[in-house]
């Protein structure tokens, strides 16, 4: 598995805003999308309602985004960027020296974002519960969402996880991400704040797996 420096949103975004006013509109549209996801879910989400909530003409929305899938892809990308930024700051401040400390930080930051970030429970780094081909490739045109996430996280986790075997470390990270994805989503289905017992079990599972040779 060859890690990527970053993931692209593929065809999710038509045009990236450059001017400040356009950037503000872009972010406002994504904010409106996230809020509506919490209210109506992704099956009832429409570009018309997102534009109305963001107080922009529908044509402005389509200047930036290809449609609903484009909005979801851009939102997933923004969530991933915010998550990795938060995690990088925690790692810089706390300097985790081993897998145990790293897992604690990674899970805690995910849980914290899930609790406070609008729309995160519906679209974290890809739509929850959707496995159609379009939804699986929101972050990258060629890679599945979780592979793209693992590649992004490798830049942070690699030095601690690899232990001299980069290829095996990358495989372990990919498998760990799938496990964490399943258990943490279960934790938030059981309890909107994230069931603490299941969150603790997720940490235990990841620490045991990533510490194994």
C-alpha cells in the first residue's frame, strides 16, 4: 500500500474559491449542508434547500459543487482536514511515544468531533451506512474513503506504527481504521454522546492489534 501525501476530492468540487468573499460563501454552503444533514439526513438533502439555508443563489452553489454528492465529498474532506489538524496539535503538545498513547489521542479527538461538529454523525469522512460506488469514493476518485483516510493519517502515525516495517504498518493502520469505524459508529448508535463502554473497548481493541508484531 503506497501512502499518499494527501487525498483529493476528485470531482466533488468544481472550483476552489480564491477571493475571500467566495471562500466565505463556500464555507457557508458547507455549514448549511452540515446543519441540514442533522435535520433531514442525506436521503432528503437537496441542493435547493442547502442554497436557501446558506442564503446564496442556487447558481452560486453549482459554481462550486457538482451536486449533492459534491457537497458530501467536500464536507467529508473538510471534516478530515479538521480532524488531522486537531490530532496534529494534540500530538505536538503531548508527544505520544507509543501506540497506546497514540490510540487514546486518535479516538478521543474523533469522539470530540462527533459530539460537537454539525453533520458529523451523518458524514464524518464519508456518508455513514452508504456503500454505493459514488459514496465510497467521495475523498478520492480512485481510493475508497477509508483507504484515503488511512493514507492521510499515515503521515502522522507512520513513525510510531511502522517499527521498521512500513508496508506492514500501513496494512495494520488500514485494518485498524476499519475496526475503529465499525465500533465507534456502534457507540454513537447506542448513545448519542458515544457509549463510554464501547469507546473504551474500541481503544482496547486498537491498542492490542497495533501493538502486536
